[in-house]
C-alpha cells in the first residue's frame, strides 16, 4: 500500500528537491564588471596608539553608484569577508547569483563594495615588510579604517552592510562603533560574545604551532614555516566542516583520506604568510559587541547555521542577544545534507529570502 503524505510533508519535500537542484545546477557563465583600486590613509593611528605612516586598503567595486545632489552615493552595499579571505571570495557563482538582473543586489540598482580588511589581501599587512613590528590591529581598527574608505568614496550611509564570519563580527562592530552609517545590516555566521572557549582554542593552537616551528624564527623567516602552518590548515578545515554533507560525500575511509590530502594541499597553497596569519587570528582578541548592541537601531537580520562548528547553536545565546537590538531578527538555518557548515554563509541560496525581506523592511 502506498503511504500518503500530508500536505505539509509534500511541501517540505518539494522545497528540499528545489534546493538540491539549485545547489547542484551548474552556474551560468557570468562576466562581472569588477573594478579594483587602493585607498591610502596617511598617519593612521591604531587603537593602541601605534602609528602607520601609510595604511593601504584594497577594494573591489561592482555596479554603478547613484548619487544625491551633494554627490554622495546612495545605493552602496559593503560586504565584509572572513578571516584570511579577501573581497574576491564573493565573486563565486554561489554568491554572485545575488548580483543578477532582478536579484536582491541587482548590479543595475546597487553599488557593491568588497574591501580587503587590514591584514588581508592587497591591504596593508605584516608581510609588506614590517613583519611582527606591524601594528597589532583589531576589529575596531579595521572597522574605523573602512569608515574612512567609505568617506573617500562619498558614502555617508550604506544601503546595506553584509559580512560573513569575521565580516559578520565586523558588522556588529561597525553597527556599535559607527551607528547610523548603515541603513540595514545582515551578519552571517558569528556570535556577539568574546571569542573564548573552543573558538579561541583553535585559533590559539594555530598561532602556537606557527611560533613553535623553528623556521618561524621569531617572525624573521627566510622560508614559510610549513609545519606550523599545517596545524592551522587542519584546524580550520575542521572548524569549517559540515559533518552530514561530508559523510555523504566521502562515505569510505579511502575517500575521506583522499579528501584530507586534497584539503591539506589546497590549504597550504592558499595559506596566508605565517606572520599575516598570526595577526589575522589575533585581531579577534578583544571582540565583544554584546554590551553595546542597543546602539544597533537599524533593521538587522542575523543568520547562523545549525551545523556551524565555530558558532554552534548552544554557544552565544543569539536568541537572547537579538532582543537587545530594537529591529533585530535572528535566523538559524537547520542542518541538512545540503548545508555547508560554517561556509553556509557564502551559499546565498540558503538565506536569500531573508535578504529580500530585510531590504523590504528597510527605508
């Protein structure tokens, strides 16, 4: 006898099949009109008093700016990347679908800004020459620098601020440090509490491994300390993992071993300079926007994932913290065989509807 399904079950099955089809479908070829530039701030003073004569911020832009009578850009969207990343990470098909005609961030109506944060990509960083004498930047410094970048671009108020992982945390830092400079905020994959517990432990172990490698030589190395970097690559691979999906993808020991070998090779090939990596991981050391969340008065939709190893549902009490923000909304994406763990933040198919709703409720 064929089993009958309730209407709600049928709808859920249809949604699951559609989502799987969207994820599995090959991306259409797309040529993005990306422009790149640098902005240099003279005599940038960090929060601890250190001074850098020239602070360079590299950034990418897409779309055409719309301006008011005073020349200020009114349709700007800034998107912040994760630890160790760059703005280029958002130029992948699973994210750029948002920029397509008729999509929430259609390039015909939005001006997209993709900055490389301090210490990352083409922006000023230790490996430029100062090594471990580079100023010990933190998220507050990074956000303040991005505020100066927006000033230079003549963006007084962002239409939207988005960010993933570190960019998510910088979104909360931005909202509390620069209130009023964004009409809406969408942080993806982070918490608002200090980075302690397991989240700090894996970062601390990665830093310790680099410094324990004899090749590191106090930061004055002639070749990258690869043995130390290997530990960090392994830890981050686990931190970014999606257990249900990975079990389905690599169901045997041999497949899992081969995947581990590929992940290590790719991780080392794409790894930051060792000193840069230390600074990137240490930048979160004093992050703690929780006491100041009431300053975030604009509409905000905060999205986490149930299978996020770095920000699991039992840590951070997001449902309580979101109540401190007058127009806050928190969404937890359930774990499925299709979600991507921490990296769900860059697969817009999972949260695109929330983005549309946020834009609709924003002035």
